[in-house]
C-alpha cells in the first residue's frame, strides 16, 4: 500500500489543524502551507580517488516571523526537497510551541555518510556551506545537527562561515557545536532529555493512578542513535525498564530490561545490536508491536502507519523522531485510546537547548549543565501543561471529533495561532 509522503503528511496535518483555529485575516493561515524561501545548490567535490562527484544540497526557510530560521542539517542518500520543506515547517511549529524566538528551517545534502571518508565529508560540508553563503547567519538562519550530522560537522559549518566572515563573533551561526567551540553543555543529549521530561510531565498530569511516574514502566525505543540512546538511558535512570531497542538493522528484546551500556559497546564492536548475548533478536516491524507501556519511535518518519497502528500493544506513544506516525495511524491510535505525544512537543528539547547555546554564544557565557537541564525541564514541563490545557478545551468543544481529541491537533493549533498572531502584530508588509 502507498503511504503519503512526509510532505503530504505535513500538509494534511496543517490543513486539519487550521479547521480548529479562530477566524484570522482571510488567506493568511493558508499562506503558511508554503515555505518562505527554498534554496537548491549543486556543487562538485573532489573525492579521495581523484574523481569529481556532484552533490545536491538544500536549505529551506519556512518562516521567520518569530525570529531567524532554525533547524538541522540532514545528510542522507534519500533526502528530497519535499522532505526538507516539510521538516522546515515542522520546525516553525516546534519553535513557536516551545517558545523559542526562532522561525523554522531545515537543510541537508544528498549523500551517504557511511560511504564517505572524513576528508570527503569535510570537503562536502565546507563547499555546501560556502554555497549557502549569506543565506545562513547568526541572525538570519541557524543550522544544527540532524540525522547523520554531528558536532564535528557543526564545527566545520562554524569554521567555514567564520572564515568567510572574519573579525566578528560568528559562534551563534550554528548550534550543536563541540563544547570547545561554543557548544552548550547538555546539547548532545538535549532531545532525548526533553523526550523524558515531556513524558514524565504527561504521566504526572494524565497518567492513571498506577502510572503517575516512570518507575517500573516498560519502554520500547526504536532507534539507537543520539536521541534514542540518550532517552533510553534517562528513562532507566528514572526507574523505567527498557525492554526493547533497535537500530536500522534490527531489534533486540529482554522482558527483564536491556543493559544499555552493554548494548552500546556490543554495537560499537560488532556494528549492530542483533545477536547481543542475553537478548532475543526481532525485526524492526515486530519491535514496534511489543507489549509495553511506552513506545518511543526515535528513528525515521512514517514508522507507525495504517497497517501496523491497529496492532500496537503500548499505552502511550512518544514521538522522539520527526513525523514517525502517519495521519491515518494517528486516527487509529486515537480511536484505540492510545495517546501520542507529538514530535513538535516531545522532541523540542533539541532546539530548546540550541536556543540556550545561541544565547550563550551571543553573550560569551557558559552555563553549567545543571543550569541548562533546569531550564530545559522547565520549558518542557510548561509546554506539556499548555498543550494539555488546550487539549481539554478542544475536547469540550468538539467531543465527538477524533481529530480534535488528538494532542497533536492541540499542539499544532497553538503553534499556528502563535505564528499567525505574531504576523498580524508585525503587519503584512508593505
Ligand atoms: N534537528 C533538531 C530538530 O529536528 C534540532 C534543530 C535545532 O537544534 O535547531 O528539532
């Protein structure tokens, strides 16, 4: 069966959410269906064997009403402009919801990092950033890490931009940098930490009597990258039990809980999680169907869809990845009474600490990790409270409408409203 592309998915969700908005100036909300600026660059890179290869890169600025564009750079062989555009819009809503003064953007290069040497990656990154020129900048559009990019790549982004603009403080041009170059303490694990803070707050406010906290909860995490692993570790530190994890090659499970440290070193030495002693292997599709309390998709988009949503055996889904649940699956889960903590809320911890990094860079300050974590926890908790309040209002207003009953709809309508009101306050130019 064909699934909607992530772009169609994003648009569908946006259109669904606009049905519940208050009346605004005609045509204004519809305007947000499209990005403000789309940039495609094609550039040559000399490869290690002396040949030249052509690469495609994108940077999309969806909206900058609330502040400069903000969003990650994704290096992926199947990256498309449609995907980047859809993720840029998601960043607009994420920033608006969590209350950081940024707009939404996203970018990346079509390439397979697993097939590239460090030198090739360095040349691709530098050439890409030089091609973007002044379309990025500390007060215009600020990149960050995303899938298959890390702090090493962000250091190259900074260094390239700084070489192009000597003599000023360029650190705020990119976030997710190494600590030595102005990166924030706590940024590396921020998305995973935000996922756990949001889940904790949700349980505190909405959990049944027996599950008001994370103690004893059985958790399954799809994805063992930066986000999935950090979230899993923090869940365990809160007394939860991670009974299943997976990487792109497959999953492992142990109903008594997986030793995450051992799993990490096993993956490091063998290249995959499969076959780890003391666990049983299972396919990625089957991992999602494990009986558990909380399912955390932390890998790629559209993992929970119309064909498997009916079979999920969890009590709560927390979207650590961007767009892991399709709109059809949303409705199925809603009808089954399984709440979904949506991406723009659950995984906003990354961009939230990116904002803290940007502030520290502008002020030439370094906050302690405790300070960063305290501020992150507070913002995530406040955002969950606000979304739950809106959710309650929507349930009262539209008691028989499954769309209105979704946490995602509550979160999206709040975010779209914020951006729309800010646009009206600034006025439509000229
Ligand atoms: N790539 C992350 C996201 O999708 C973080 C973006 C940022 O920090 O700017 O939210």
